[in-house]
């Protein structure tokens, strides 16, 4: 496994890769089984598997949230090596934004809905860094999880509109036995909080309406930011032990509006 710790180092490595079948998994580190499933699919479907680790400051509207984001680089690299990754790209923020944040990619309609509404600037940060990473890696396929379903839709639309030749591949959410969606932020919860957090999935899958799901979550001790239904799915964002958790599930056809 080869590790590139600068943009120039990566570009030299990329220029030497002449194989057409390249897959890419962009991450912010603190890797878990969900990331592992993306990497495994990438490894299965491509000759070369590339993973980036970059905690993107542009998508954090709360500096404290950025400071708290878990960083586990040594463990991440060990996992990626076990999974058979060929290339790891770990760029510094100063090189990803060499002129500061002078240029952005935006999609205004996302700002009024769920993550766009409650995390101002989030999708601008996501789209801007993903465009940079897709241009740097030039992969045939890039893999994103359905846990961040709204983000997945935004990235897919952006890639299409900008004629980016990389295929955006959607991958199912990986869950613990309790139903809790795998997330880097789960590591910030206490053991009891982790057990309690399984209530998000339970509420999303058993409540008859979004209002009922919100009532269940509030009764179970969550601070609810939103529970909404879009695109045939039910979404929630909640706080537990000051940790923000998101999840979504596909609605049964009988409940789709």
C-alpha cells in the first residue's frame, strides 16, 4: 500500500497508474465497518483501489464540531492495508485550499432542506472538496454510502451536471446488530449512549408517520433536529450526549407520499 501525503506526491503516483479500472473511496478518516464495506466493494470492482483521508474544514459550520471529530490515522491505515487498498491519499488542508476558500461549488436548493438548512455551508463544503478529489484521482468509480443519502444525491447531481466522468456508486448503510448505523461519530458516545442511539433506527422503521417517529425519539431522550420524508425515505437528525447523529431508511411503499 502506497501513501501520498501531499498533492504533488499523489499526482506523481497517479501519473504512473496506467490501469483504466480505478475505484475511489473518499473518507474523513475514523474508519469503521461502513467504510470497510465501501472499500471492499471498490476492491472487488476495480483493479486499483484508492482511498483518501481528509477532514474537510470547509464542511464544518461549527468549529467545535471540527475539533471533536475523531482522528485515528494509524488505525485507519492498518485497516486499509488489511483490506488490500493500493493507494492512500492524505492531503494537508493548506494544499487542498492553497488560496484559501476563494472558489466554491454550490447548489442553492439544498440549503433549504434538512442538512442544508441545519448545517449552513455544509453542502458547499462537501461539493467543493469532492470536485477537487474527483479531479485529482480521476477514477472510473467513486463509492458513497446511503447513510448520507442527501449528500449522495447532491454529489451524484453535481457529477452529472459538471460532466465528471467518474461514476458515483451508492452503497447500502452498514448497521450494528442493534440497528445503529455505523458512523465515525458513534465513537464519541458512551457505552450507554451507543445502546440508546439504536432508538433512532427503531423510531424510523416502526413509527407510522414522521410526527410519530419524532415523538418516539423525544420520549427516548433525544434532542430532535428534524424528522422528514423525501424521495421515498424517512430521515432524522438528533443529538444525544451532545453528539449529532443522522440516519435514514427507505419507506415501505404503503407509506410513500
